[in-house]
C-alpha cells in the first residue's frame, strides 16, 4: 500500500512539472511554493484514502501524520507572508514604541480612524507583539470590514502559529469571518487548501468538500477567477482517485463500487458542472476532460459546453471592459450589473454586485441598489441582513443605509434588543449633516410606533415610544445642535409626529396641545401652514373652542400669508359660529389685514424712495460723465486749433524748421524734440527718455487696427466657436499667441480678437473651428495660463437670446467627498497642499482659487476618493497651521447663488421701482471718499434734523450747473 501513496504524490508532482520551465526569479519562487502545496495535498490525500479504502494502506511507512500537512502548509504560508528580516537599532525600536503609543491614544479618541488601525497593526507586527497584533486586528475587524490583503496577512500569521487542533479551529473561525466581508476568490482558495491540511482529523474529508462546495457557490461563477477554485477542488478529488487506483483491483466488486467508482464519479461530476458554466479558458478544461476520461464524453455534456461557450461570448465584452479599465471601474461594473439584471439570473446578479463592491466598497449608492434588489427579489433573511450589515460597516456615515437596515431587521423579525443596539450604533456613526440624525430618529420612532398595540390604554411598548420621543428631542437639542449649531429639525417634524400619535392613536389631545405650543415657541408661529396643520388636528380630534382659539392666535401671529388664515377663520365662523363669534372674527381679521396693508404700503414707499434715490444717483453720474467727456473734447479742439495757428504763423514767416509736435502728443509719447528740451531746476537740460521699440510697435499696430472694418457676428457659427476672455490687455498680437494653443485641439478657421475704437485689445476674442467636436475639446483649455493670467474659455452663446445662460464648471451643491479650505497662505502651491492632504486619503484633484489676474485668494477645493476620507481629513486638518496661517477646513457646501432679479420684478405694487440693494450701486462694504472740497460741502438736511426727529422726504431740487471757471473762483476766494 505504500506504493499508492507514492503514486499519489508522484502524480501530483508530475502535474506541476510541465508548468515549470524557463521563468523569472519571482515566478520560480511561486512555482516552488506551488509544488510544496501539491506535496501537502498529496500526503493529505494519502491519509484520506487510507481512511476511505481501509486499513490495508499503511501510511506510517510513508511517514504521513496528521500534522505533516499543517507544518508544510504553515511553512509555505509563512514564506509568503514573512515581511523579511529587519535589523532594528535601539533608537528605532524606541521610536516605534512611541508611535504605537500615539496611535493607541488616537484610536482611544476616534475609534473610526481607519488609517490609524492599519498603521498600528503594521508597527505591532514589525515589533513582534503577537498578542497585541491579534487584539488590534480583532478590534479593527469589529468596526471595519478588512480588505483581502489584510485578511490574508492575518490568516498567514495565525496559520504559522497554529500548533494543535484548538488553534486549527481558531483559524477556521477566522476564515469564516474573512469570507463574509467580501467575495474574494483568493481567500476561498486559501481556505480550501488549509482545510486539506486537516484531512487527517475526524470529519476532515467532509470539511474539505464542504469548504470547496461553498466556495463554488460563492465564486464558482466568477469568469476570470472562478477557474482556480474548480481546478483545486478537482485536483483534490482526482488525487484521491489516483491514490486509490493501484488497490482498486484487489477490492471486491461491491467495495470497488462503493469506494473507487463513486470517487471516480465525483471527478466526472466536477468536470461536467464546470463545463456547463461560462468561464475563461473553457477549451483547455474540455481538452483535459477528453484526455482524462476513459469513456467518450456524453452528448448532453457537449451540448451544455457549447451553450456555455455561446454565453461566454455575450459576457466577454463586459469582462474585457473591466480588464482594460483602471480601478475602481465603477461605470464598467454598473453596465455589467444592468446587463445581468436584464438576464435575471439571481446567482450571477449577486456575484457581479459582490465583485463591484470589492473595488467600490465606499460607494453608498451601490450598496443601496444591491440591498434594494435583495429586499425586493430574493428576500432570503440571512443573505439580506448580511448585506445590510456589511453596507453600514463600509459606509457608516450614510444614514440611508442605516434606515434600510432597521427596516430589513423589522421585516425579517429580528429581536427588539438587536434592533435597539443597531440604532445606538447608528447614532455613534458620525453623520455629516444634522438632518441625518433627524432621519435616523424618525426611522427608529416609526419602528417603535409599529410595535405598539394602541387598543390598550397603556403598555410597555407605548411607554417606550414616549420615552424615545422625549430622548430624541433632547438628543437633537444637546448633541446635534452643539455639533452643527442647528438641530436639523427647524419645522419640528418629530414633535409634529408625536402630537399626531397622541391625538389620533392615544386620544390624548392635552399632550398634543402641549407639544404644539412648544412647536410654536420655536419660531414657527409666523408661518400660516404650521397654524393650519394644528387647526386640522384640532378639527379632527379636538373641539370647536380650541379650533377657534388656534385660528385667533394664527391671525395675530402669522406674517407670511395672513389672508389665508383670516379666510379659514371666517369660513369656520360662517359655518359653525354665532353672530357674536362672526362679529369678533370680522373685527379681528379687518384690523389685522389693515395693519398688514399699512405695513406693506410703508415698506413699498421706502423701497420706492430708495429706488428713486438710486435712479437720481445714476442720472447724476451719467451727467457728470457726459460733462467730463464734453470738456475733454473741447480741450482737444482748442489744442488742435492752437497747433494749426502755430503752423500758420510758421508758414507766414517762412520758417523752414520741422513741424513741432503738440504738447499732448509730446506728453503721450514722452519724446520731446532734441532742441526743445526744457531746462531743469539747476539750469541744465533734462535727459530725453527714448520710447521703447515694443511700445512703438504696439502703437503702430493699434494705428492699423483703427481703420480695420468691423466683422459682423454670425450666430449660425456659434456651435463651432468658443468665447475666450480674461486675456492680458497688453497682448500685441492675440491671434498669433492663441492660434498655436487652440490648434492642439484641431483645425482653427479664424481667431478674431476684439479691439476698441482706438485699436487697443479689449481682452477677449472668438475662436472659430471647422468642426463642433473640436470646439468642445477646446473648452478643456479653460483656466489655462496665458502670460500670467488664467484664460477663460466658454461656449459662444448669444446673451440677448439666452440671458440666463451661465458657465460655471464646478458644482454649487453639497459634495461630501470634497473639502473647502480657507486661510491658506498666498505662497502655498498646489504640490505643497497635495503633500499635506494625501496623508489622510487618496486625493483626486486640487483646485487653488485665483482672481481674474491669476493671483491666489487663499482658498482651495480638495477632492478625495470618497466621503470617509474627506471626513477624516476635516477632523485632522481643521485648525492646522501652514506657514504661520491657521486654515479652516470644511465639507464643500457653497451658499446658494441669488438669481439675478429681472427689471420687471423690482417694481412695487404702486409702480415704483424697488432698488436692487439698499446701500447704493457700490454696496455698503466700500468706503467712498468725497472729492468735493470741504469749502463747498453743505450739511445735508437729513443729518441736521436727525437729532430732532425723522427727516422729511427729500425734495427734488435742480442743482445749478457750475463751470470750471466757477469752481476756480470758489477755490481762490479767501
């Protein structure tokens, strides 16, 4: 019988030999480890065959013991997981100990710091603190699901330390936890191979087959990685067959059928099952089956194989898209999921969701879609609850996942204490918004309400519900409001819900009224809809007296829609009230509406007065500009007349000297003639400043452009044109500078810079392309720097036809994965900020905010890979000092932009214009200096009468116009 074991071992080794060949050094190491595992497999199989076939097999001759497989597998595992040999000096060890203490202290403050857990485990493992490493890993696994790498490292360490059967059971427990976190084919493969090492124990053979069968159910359909599980399982069963083959001839027909033939059928069954599933490299498996099988392959197996090949062709585009894309491949997985959902195979749908979540475990929407599918389609309790539990462990900051988890637990009849514990975990998860806490409290209170039997006057469940409502209000007031400076429930939705339950289900209107009184005292008394909600509750479950009282209070307090409340009161009194009630209601409503109308008229008059003042200021500025322009024109005319007179005098006296430039031209060009330089204070001539050649060139170019014809705008070419603005005004040849930039996107038809009447460049232009696709690519050049200024590139849109069109590249809504940083030093670069931010997660993008001139404003937006990393960065970076500047860090949530008010919307009911802002055209924040001499300033009537009472409205008086000569006389007057 010793030859059978040797045959099994040699058969396993013979299979490994053809795969070895000329390889790289790393591949040789992998091949050596694979051969070691094959030896373990063969020896374990020999032991199993001995137990299966009978005592004739003397395994002791081969030296096979139950612990041999464990020892050699542990050696192979430790060879893979060993971090290498390090020589640590004393100071380095001391440094590691200090770092370990720091990390432990950090985790005591924030146990949800993922990176701290990883760093602590790494350092403890390097220091050889085996007990502490195990405890650290255990704590981390209770809070977070571990990645495949972390699990394999932990398992290899535990396998290398396993000495007896109890240790093996501990390793089995770890494997069970590992396969629940994520669907990882490599962990399942390790689990199956490790279970082979314990085949000599009681029930070992059944354990191995159970593990492999579960692995096939979990990842056997995986097109690219499922093949390894099938081959490992098949090799195990084939090794038993080959080991038992030499003694099969010595068995009786009955024993042969019970042992050898049944084992042979297991291998056939595995081949047939595998060939019926679309997997990569199916052709090689089919060829192997043909070579291995002594009998012809049945026709049904060939048909299933061909059908699987056809299915494989349908799946290949999606698998190849995943192979070609870069992680996390979310879009590719989404397309794959949509394809599987159309086909409708539950096992394959579950597998593709699990594959997507391995790389996108921090995407809440993917978890929500997966859990929703399981809740509505499969409805398997253990599977549904397992997925919900994993979802909240991966994305604990997402309140929607916790709410769905509570609903799923209630739906499947989970014990009340377990649901309460889960809710307490949700409260400590650290949500990002105050409203998230309101949502989770509402979900839990709804669950408690459904537990109550309201047919009973009092019950334990009802008292628990009331206690939970009171605790929710206290929690929002203290915990949430202290953290977010708001309770998250300004409309008091939780109190409203409590009041409805007390009134409708408990018939306790007294408690409901107390709750509504509390709601109104929290700033809601001015809203008509709140009073009407209370009125409807009283109408349905209270009495007429309290309805009337509520409406009377509403008439006095409502400020947004008092007419509506008054109408409801009059309608009630018209239907149910007495004459006295009607008179009181009419008197109160008329008085209130008259007061409201008076207030509105005063507000409208005030706004109209402000609008009138604003219009007058605008008119004054227009007149001042017109006068200034006329004065300049008059001076220019006088200068030209004087020059002409000088020329006439020169011609009259027959002077042959060159024409002298005018004073204005001399000042502009700063090049006086050589003979006309004025003497300085010391009597010597001042040196003449020569004009730079670049300025001369620019002036000549401007002179050429003055006479250039204007090009009319062709709106039909807007699709192939982009608008480029914020360019430097000093560009001498804008078309020559911009054309090479935009030709990188495609063929450029024309670059049309816009110039003023004097020929100066106005800082913007139009770039026309041959194709619309090229114009779209050109938009990507937005914010590229041109001579020190960020160039703005936007679509060419006619604003007269689309007045609301705005181009803003960035989101103005809440982005939980993006940070807003303020207070940065102006010298801080993008690279320096990235170096600081990447310590807290994967940074996808950084944008430093600049003004139109490209100068930094001390603000930045930092985009992380997910919400969890952004939350961690806020906690660690807020208040950090960078180059002596204390920065502020928060989740990006820009304030709502006010839409521009249309001119017709600013008119008051009386027709007067409402001002755009009450502080004038320039706003309140800017100090405006008066350029009028103090001698000419007159005290305003408003200021003079401020002490004695309100000033009368200003009287529009015509201010007499004054010439420059009048101003000069006033200034010279002593």
